[in-house]
C-alpha cells in the first residue's frame, strides 16, 4: 500500500496538480477570509475562523473531485490498471494507497491556513482571544470532511474511464451528501423523520464538529462514510471478475 | 515452473471468448501463442495472470491455482499486457524502482536489480528520461523490463512486438530470446515468422479453441500442400512438355515465357525444369521457389474451420 501511496503522492508533486490545487484553495479561501468585505474576518468583530470552516466545504466540493478524478479513470483509460492489478497487490492496497495520497494532498493544502489562526490570535483584542479548542475541533472536522469527499471522489473515479465524468459525478455526490440530506429534510412531506434524514447528511455531523464538539458518533459517522464508499469502490474494481 | 490450463472457458455475456482450452507448458519451454485478432489469446493470458477469472476450468501457474492463490501466481509471473500500458509521466528509472517495490524488493537489492535490468534491456542511455519521451521500441523495452524486474520464473508476453519497425522488431526478438533462457515463456503474436524466430512449439487458437498445438516443423509438414515455382524462360517453350514433367501438377501462364509451375511437393522439380530448358535450348533466366508461406498455413488453420462451420 505504501508503494502505491508514495507513487501517487509523488505523482501529484511532480505534476502541476498539487500546486494548482493548493494555489486555488488558498487563493479562494484567502480572498474570502481577508479581502471580500461580506465574509472577511477583519471587520467582523469576532476573532474566529468561521469563514474558513463554513466556506471551506464549498470550495472542497469542487476542489477535491479535481484531485481525485484521475485516480482510477486515468489508469483505466491508459490500461495501466491491468499492470497494477497483475502485481502482487491486494485491491485494498491500491484503493487505500490512492485514497490516502489524495487525502494527504488536501491536508497539505489546509496546512498553510494555520497561519490564519496565528494572525487572528495576534490580532485579537486582547491578543490570544480566540477559541483555540474550537479551532482544533474545526480542523479535525474539516479533515474528516476532506476524507469523506476524497472517498467519494475515488468511488466516482472508479466508475468511469472519463475524468470529466468522474469530476462531475464526484462534485455532485459531494454536494448531495453534504447538503442534500439537510435540504430534503426541510420538506414538509416527512416532518416527523426530518431529524433522521438530517443526520444522514454530512452537514449535521460537520456542524457539530465545527463548534468544537468532538462526539464519537460523528467520528464513527465519517469513518463509516469513508469505509462504505471505499468498499463500493472495491466491489467496482473487482467487477472485472463478474 | 509450469503453466497448465485445464478446460479453461471464459464467457463475456453470451460470447465465448475462450472455449474449453487445455494445454500444458513445461518448465523452460518457450511457446508461441498464435491466432488472429479476437481469437482469445489476450483473454487466456489475462486469466493466467489473475486479471480476469475464468468462467469455468482451471489455470495452474507454477503449481498455484490462479483462483485460489493469486498472490503467489502474481509474485512468480512477469506480464507484459497488450498495448504495453505504462505510466508515461514517470521516469524510466523511477518506474522500474516502483515496480520493483511492488514485488517486495528493497534497498541495495532493488537498486542492483534495477541497474541490472536496465543494462539487460539496453535502456542505459534512456534511463533518466521520461517514459513519454521514448520511442515505441524503447517503451517496449521498458515494458519488458518491468515484467522482468523480479526475475520471474514465468513470463507472459502479450504481443510484445506489435507495432514495431523492422529494426526494432529484430532487436526486441533478440532481447526476448536472450531473457527467456531458463524461463517458461508464453508469448502471443499473429506473426508466424516470430514463432519461427523465437521458439519451436506453437499453440494456434481460433475463435476460442485450440486448432493446433505442436512443434512448428510438424505443423509446417502437416500443412505442406505442394510447392509453387516461378520460372522464366528467355524464349518460347513447349508448354505441353513442361506440363508433362514428373511431379508437375499444373502450369499457369503469367506473362510471355513466364510460368507458375505447381508441383505436388513429392519431388523437387527444379532440376527437371533446368534440364528441360537445356533440352528446349532456351536459357532459363529465372527459377524461384515460392515458400509455402507461413501466412498461408496461418490462414489455413484459422480460416478453414470457420468455413467448415458455415457449411455445417
């Protein structure tokens, strides 16, 4: 698994993808966080990082699929998947290797935003007036969110050999799982089940983590999403055996 | 290490890609796997390398069943898939190191092995280039190198020479011949000459069924249908007399003073023709035996059964 992981991750670093992803993410989040008056933290009055953690997921909905789309689609198109599958590797080695490489890249893109924390920490009045445990919880939350999106992206990429299709499907599924359940639960049709439907969505669990509340149920929820999605990927990858 | 297939069948939907084939390749044998496109060569090889499972039947590679012990099979097999897929954005050295790691090679051993295989496959001048910048011949070498990195006992090559120019063809054949010592090799091709150049046993497959499995010379003998000789005389000759020469079945007039003599193949008629020319006091300016070409036998083996089927 480590071999696949390091090859994939090096692949990101050796191509432009990694730098474009990190650049686009930081530009978008940086503008939202510091420049655009509607969302900028400078005139906001509160020393917190809500802008990053509220808007980050929406940037991820487009950005994560852009990273994950090539994972399997490209290998299928180029035929290299046949090489990989005839090497002494378990299917899980390949899937986990690719998943983790994508996930790490997103984490690397998140890393520079720690500077935002420092900036707000210093600018706070009095200095240091920021809810540090809350920020830590939010970072853990967004990391889990990134993991879920990466797993969804990997799944989308395993369905098709066309990267554009993989990107669109992944974006759509990320959006659906993040906001879809929440929106559906507001319909009057099933008001009695609304909470249950809401809990199926990522937003519900992400929101509570964003507030710094680390509940094992939320963590289990995210891990289940990742596990379930990657398991479906394994079935699809093995479907050449049907 | 041997390679055995027992009643192997693979169906895609309603189509039988491979239909109950069996063969046994012994340790150290080099076998050519011959057949037209779509005959089931690649499917058979994909089964033997654990890429697709058989619908029914068994494949044993080096004593391991591909369905039960795929990891063991993969570890001892080197495989060059059709169309030679490669990670084009990697460097040659980087790619071979990656594949070596997948086979569990590490440290100094891995380094030594990569160097060895780069030398063996003649990749030394290209080893620091990106694979996408390499010519087709060199890419093929990289494909072979990745199949050989772990010194496999069994080598499965799917059309290793397709799409190469004549010079590259000769080089790659030489390379295959060199690396296949002390290995069990199954390679597919649709070029008969290749089989002749590389190995002595050939398995011919058509429409998912084995139509011949023998030494090449036996197949050649079995399908010897007579020989054709093209003769050209300087002047007019007596055609009836030419036709009545012993061993001559038929003559066809091609152009002035030039004939195609079809012999029954039992005796060499060329000396007779030579003597005949001097009897007629005409100079013989051309005498050429047309090989009962390998292509003809190939066509014979792979087209006729289909026609018989139609007649049925």
